[in-house]
């Protein structure tokens, strides 16, 4: 098995002999086999063990076993204990999910602090099969049926080329001992139900089930990589521009697939993506929310915005010079001796003698009006002005006005109020610059 183990690592380019490896060891068959293989191959590694304190004395038995194992191999050992049940209650998450988060967060802290190159876990083909079946039961897309990835960030899984029977046979050949987790024998968890009842039936139909699975997963993973490559430019444009145009989406033969794969990165579910696509001709302004983002329909396109980028504040400006940076924009005000007309919409020059301090910078509201420059003093509602300018729904929500004593001075980035323009009688000039901060997704 050692030869096949090394071949799998080299074929999949998982890691090399120059890398420092941190191995997650529970004390069970899988992680004990992985540790022995690494030791036989001469890799440099350390062992990390988490005691979740969920199985009474059995948890401490496992901890002692792993400690003894590390001593026998003369490798560094890291051990952490968590009061998992209490942490789960405080977080509102399930015990299983809490344990998983604690485990991987702790591994990553060690990796960074101790300068390990990779974190290794002992997941194998049977684990991948069970994961696939669980995802199919719940409903999933391509990423859910391609099994457990061999690499994910700094985590790698070099046993994914082997099934549980192969690991057991190797352990017996090497005379290895391990500990059994009693919770694995119970049907309390869905994974155990699949392992005990569903997988044996499938193996009756196909005794080579896991080996067949390996070839199937290779093909599914290749298909996923191909799709990701094909969608690369499209996804990059969405990230850069925060816009999904109908025309660009409909250029693909499967637009719903493209939309769902794109929105997945922004935590929208497939069901949401399906509803978004089916309602693409709904009224402008229709919106959808994920835990992290807002998607708004606007004139043959969807506009995407991070929840953290939404403007919610107003600001007071008492003195000049003035400078301020917010998560949404940077603002500067300064006195200048002269000015020249500029095409830069983010800069405006004002007749300072017409201003009353403090000035206010605030989000526009329904009912606001001003006298747009070029309209010879005629009033216009801000709402009508923005419609004429074809300003998108989301841009409207984060559009600021500069105000002096209740009068609109500047619709930022759009138009100066005619009453505050520079004239031949102007004696003091105020330069105002407001630069939006690009949204980070």
C-alpha cells in the first residue's frame, strides 16, 4: 500500500518530502494508518489531537492513545481540549458542526504559528461516498456530488484513493492497534445510518463500489474544473463590476446553471437563483437577500452589493480644511485660489460665501429637490433627476447630498446646484471631493 500511497500523492501533487505536515489524529483506524504510512515514507510530520470531551472517559482514553503514538514515532504532539457541548449551546450550532469548526480552526492556528505547510486528515473513499449520499439526500449540485476534495485551502487528504477495507488490511499487515469510537456504532447521525444500512446494500449490487466511485469522482471533479474555467471571465466581471447583465448571462447555453454557480460565492442558494432567474422580467427594484449580499433587479441586469457596503449614515462638516474616510467614501474639503472646469464628476467647486456652516452630508430622501446646474434656477425633485440620469436602484440607496441650511448644494457625483456655482463675483472658492470606495465582496 505504501507504493500506491506515494503514487497517489505524486499523481495528485498533494505535497512533497520538503514540506512540514500537521496530521490530524483521532486514534481511529484511518488516522493511525495515515500516520504509519507517513512514518514509513519518511515525511516530516507532527500530530494534532482534539479532545472534544463528548464521550466521557473514552475521550481521555483516545487522548492518551494518541499521546503514546506520538511518543513511539518521536514526533511533536499538539493536544487541545474543548468543552464542546457548552460552546455549542452558546453558539446555537449543532454539536457536530461546533466540533468541526473548533477542530479546523485550531488546526489552522497551529499551522500558522508553527509554520506547517499542510494539514492532513485521514478521509478515505468510504467517507467520500457517505458525503456524496448525504448531499444527494439533502439536494445538491455538482460540487456536492464530487465527494470530498483532495485539497481545500491548506488541508489535504492523501487517503482519498483508498477504501476502508484497504486501510484495515494494511493495519493488520503492519500489526497496528487503534481505538474505536463507540458513537460510530449508533444510528443517531445520518452518516452512520448510511454507513450501516445503505452502503452495504449498494456494495451488494457492486462489490467494487468504492473503486468505481473513485473513477466517477475523478470525472466529476474534472467536469467541475472545466465549468469553473469556462465561467472564469464571467465571474471575474461580476466581482469587479457587481453587475450581472441579462445579455451576458443569456449568451450561455445554460444560463440558470451559470447564475447559480456565480451566486453561490455570495451565499445565495440554488432555489434562490432559480427564483431570481425566473423573475428576471419582474418590476425594477425587486430584491433578494443572502446572509452576506443583496441582489437587486434593475433594467435588464442584477446589481450585487455586500451588506457591509451599504451606506447608513449622515455626517456634519463644521470647519475647512476637512478630511474623512468611511467604508463607503473618502471626503475632502479645502480652500483654493482658483479653479478650472473638470470632467471629474467626483469634484465640485463652490462659492463659499453662499454656504452656511456646518454643512451636512446625508443620504437623499423622497421629497428632496434642488436647482440643477444648467436649468437656469428651475427646481427639480431629486427623484425625477435620478430617473432622468438612469441611476440604478442600488446607487440611489447610497447617493449622498451635500446640504447647507436645508438647501441641496450638490448631488454628489451627479450635479451641482445652480445657486452655488462659481461666478465672476466669487471671492472665496471651496473645493469638495467625494470618492466612492469600491465594494469588496
